[in-house]
């Protein structure tokens, strides 16, 4: 592993605050060489984490204490950290400690003079109890407090399958945080290129034909977008459903409009201002992620104010989701939270590091939400809508082949009338894999459906039909043709 400055190493280990973390992230983004070294270091740390000596091994805490002291000394003199030499020194100290320990054990009298305190097994420490009784059942308890409800005064120790796996699913997120950040930056750049190709009807038709669809589907998508625009105008005139409004904004963007181009540009501007106004009031978390999904799509092109709002609220949501010490499940880990919100959380937190949100916190939050989705999936019969949400918001963290095998039991049309699950199913098809051709057959059928009555359903159907050129990953398919 190449030499790395101490700030970048502290960033990988999650020891910097928000300002310092943003500064180091910007430095890595501006310097390709430093960014590559940081990525190499992240991989090296991931390999190191696979070496897990038992905490009670003689000399373990001696080596750990020396490593911490050595890093402190290096930070004082601002010397570069060379991991190889540090490891060599740790091995030497471990050998000396073993000799000293062996000598101490030779005499009982020497042992009696030592005050030996047993090492603390960090892994054995109990997690903060969740204060939620699930009675051993994977199904939701209707008495379980929601995030906005104060916890009961009496603490009850609970054994929950979900909380038992929290440490497992977040064990190595520190080493992978930098890779998550780099992936978000790369995906943001790719999305900007994909969004720009939506603005031309000829480009949209070309992509439809190149990906196995009938170019005539463009007319159906634009007709649905016009219907969504009409419903959006009514919603903006008398606001009643912010989540549906956000989905409508996403549908207009997917159909080829933005704040400066397209037939619905004025409505896109008005809807964006409406979403910003809703977020200014800091709504509940499950609504915030749906609003942020729409604002993220706007920020992909504009950045600026929208990107800063995405960063601020995504960080708030991620920290709230990873805070398991308040005695209750956070909103995104609650059984009553809508699947649409959980899928949007995965989508938003995946891109949020590209706007400046802390990558490690966002990655940990995504893994916790994914663990909760797996908890829902394990609760009983097969749930295609849960699998679709996992592929849509967490496709980079799951075994796609295994989930695809379970989802093939249902075609897209069998998810109706759940149009949100249909959208998750469609946008989870990228990167393209087995089943793409049959999925195109489903889209041909879906394009014949009438316009749904509600704004949310009409917007979801419009986005579903626009999958070939609107879903993240479309350019990757074209590049491989």
C-alpha cells in the first residue's frame, strides 16, 4: 500500500467531523493520484479486517494500545503513516509482550503482585436495547412506538432478530465508505449524461429502439406525462399529498422536461419550489426521503441549492437511521413505514455522498434499511414488492441473481395494481441481465393500460414505461451494444 496522509487515513476510519470529512473528500476528488491511493488503502483495510484474532489472545490489547500511541505520535510530528512499518513494530512489541508474559507466569509470587484486569470483549457488549417487544415474531407489533412517539419510561430488554444482526451488517462499512463515495461520484456523472439525452425526442426514440422497445412508445410516455402534468397542476393548486407531488415531479423529469427545457419546464420549476418548501419544514423521515428522491433528480443537473439541501437532509436521515440508542426503531427501520419510502431511501443515500453527505454514515444507514427489508422478506410468504424495492434502492448491496430467481415467479404485470412496486421492479432491471426480453414484453402490455386515477399511480406508470432511457444505467447498456 502506498504512503497516505494522516487525514485521508482518519477519513477512512471515520474519525473526522463533518467539516474535516468534507475537506478531505474534496481533496481526494481534486487529486486523482490521492484518490487512487485512498481507494487502494480502503481495500487494504478491508483485507486487514478479515484478520480477527480473539480479543482475549495474550498481548492483543498491548498491541492495540501501542498502535494507538504510535498513531498519536505520528500525528504530532505530521509524519507520513507507513502501515508496513507500523505492523512490523506491532509484531515486535507483541513478541516482547509474549516474553514478558511468559516470564511473569513462571513465578506464582510474581503473578500475585500483578493486578490483572480481564480484557473487555467489545464484541460481547450488548447493543443498546431497542425497547420494543416483538415477541419473537417477525411480524410487526402494533404497539411498537413510531419514531415520533416518546419511548415508554420502563426499559425492557428485548431479543430481536433484527437488532441481533445490526453489528454484522455494519461491521466493514468504514473500509468501504471511500469506495461508496467514489461510486456515488461516478454514478452522478453518469446520471448527468443520461439525463441530458432525455431532452431530445429523437434521442429517446433511438434509445428505445436500441434497447429492444418500439420507438412508438415515446408517444404513450408523453401522453402519460401530459396527464401527470394535469394532475400536478391540480395538486399544486390544492396541496394534499407531498409524496405524490414528488413522484409527479420525477415523472416529468423522466419524460424529458427540466426547469429550462421541455414542454413542462414551468411546472417542473413550480414543483421544485414546492418540494423545497416542504423540506424547509423538516417533515417526518419517511416523507422526507420521498421528497429527496425528487430533489436528487433535480440536483443531478443543477447542483447548487438543491444539491446542498440533498446533502443536509440526507445526512440528517442517515444519522437518525443509525442512532439505535434511543430505545426505539428509527422510522426507516419500522414495520409501518411505506415500502416506497424505503426504496427511495436506498436511492437517495446511494447518491448523497456525491453531494457531500458523509459516505460512511450513508452506507451504514443503507445497510440497516436493507437488513430491515430482509427482515420483512423473512416474515412469511414471498413478497415480490419487497424484493423489487431491494433491487431498486439497494441493487449494489444484494445478490441480484438470487433475488432475480425469486422475482421471476412474478411478471411485472402481476404486480398491478401496485404501481409503485411496478416502478421498483422496472428500475431495478439495470444493469441488464437475464429476463430483459421478457420484461420488454411486459412493458408492451403496460403501455396499453389506461391512465390511472391517482397522481402517484399515473406518475409511477409513466416512469415505468420510460425505463429504457430514464432508469439509472441506461447508458451502460448502450455502451455494451
